[in-house]
């Protein structure tokens, strides 16, 4: 028996274009009665990155090849066991890891190995891929550095270049999501102005908090209640839709509800979960993000309760038993970008380590 253990030491989350490194160990436990002639021998081993694509037959109309496809890396993926590790660049033009209502993109590192005179066994290590789309420039420039390098330290220099590329991508991500500029919106319905809404930015990283404020003192219409929901929109491209005019799939990722009658101002805070997929677009599906607002307003003015200055008796205030209301909604598009892969690894459902006996 040979035990095969694969471990991604840095964690199971990677940016597209980043170097994936996996330590793979082959152990042959032998008892004191075993001899070299009876020991197990490894015939061969190889490793390769796969992206599996799944589509819902009820929502997606794909060509005749079916609803499951494997996308493999184009470069050399042969594992050399004597080096103890496998490294490969995660394809920069691939889709991100995504589990939607209509489509799924699932990444796995597949390690094939065979013992002499034994069947082939496969060890699969799932991992998550984050993709930076819509950035000003490619996060991983392909131009070679012209500075002198030591030919005897080729592997070390390559790892340093990868680390610098990752740092550049993360720095650009931080700059893009750190820009703050107040965006003001007047919330109105058919009867008049309800409130003024302010949000300081519309681009966020995974794990950030979305904060917004309402000013009801400038409104003409009393607002009884409002809610804010963080939603993702999964839209199938028109040529792959199962039905013409197919509806967009909505998924909620958090909601804030508050009563605000006779309130001058209010605010909300919604976290962007670390385990969701940032916005992206492929030939088949587009994922967008938005804030969905719902307001409940009164049709008639509502006077606030008053308290007399010299009143000595206890007064109990009771809400109105019947109020004629209107409801309306509003959607504000936002952008959600990835975060540092090391931070996303803390909440990943994957451990980055799997093992098998062959």
C-alpha cells in the first residue's frame, strides 16, 4: 500500500493567473517483517488542473456536447514525483469558482497515480478561484524583467516574480475599492420626496461592509419602514437561454430591515460575505450585484406625538391601528470584486488537503 497526500500549504483559494503550488507526498509504510523485494513500487504519477462546468437543463440550452465539460490547463502539467511538489499557473482567462442556480464552475487538482500491477487511482483536491474582471489593466503582466538574474536561482526568481505579480494585483484591488466619493440620491414616489440617500462608494471587496445613510428630514412623505437587501443577478446570455425572455435568477445575501416613522435619519450596514462570487461574465452567464431597496410610506401626513411640559401623569403612546400605505422598490447597481486569497481561505469549505491509498 502507498499513501498519497496532497496539501496546498498556502490555502485553497487562488487568484486567476497566480501560481498554484501543491506538496504531494508518497509514503510506503513498511513493517519490520517487510523486505525490499516485497515493498510496493510507484509506477507513475501525474497532476492536472481541471475546471468542471455544469449547467441546468431547465435554464440553459447548450450545444450537443452535453451539460458537463472539463476545461484543462494548456501548459505542461506532468508531475515529477522526485521533486515532491507540483506547481501550475491558474489560467488567467478562465471563469471563477461559482455555484449558481443555472450554472456551476468547479475547480479541482486531479492527481492520477498507479502502483505496479494495480489499477489507476485518482486523488482530487478541490480549490477556489477568484477572477479580477473589469480592472484598469491586467493584474499579472506577462512582460519579462530585464534586471540581471542568477541562473542558479531560477526557481527562486520565478517564485519572487509570482509574489510580486500577486502583490501588484492586490495593490490595484485595494486602490480601486478604497476610493470614496459620496453618491447622493433623492428617493421619491408618485406623491413626493421620501428621503435623501447617501452611499460613499459603489465598488467593494469581498468581506467589506456596505454602509449607507438616509435623511428623512428632507422628505415630504412619511416613511414607515425600509429594507435593504444585497442581491446577485445571474443572467444567462441570450443565445443560451432555454426560453425567450428568460427571467434573471436572483439570490439574496443579507437584508437590513428598520422602522423609521418620525425618524430624522437612519443608516444601514450590510457585509459582503467572503464566500460569494464576485461579478464576472463568460460566454454563457453574467453575474452582477445590486442593492435592492423597499420602502413603505404613508399616504397621509402623520403628526408626531406631543408631550406637555408640566404633565405629571404617565402617558402611554399607541401606534395607529390603520394606516393607508404605498410600497415601492428601487435597485442600485454595485460592483463586487475579489479580496486577498489568504483572507478568503479562512472561510473556505475546502481544507486544501486530501489523501488516498493506492
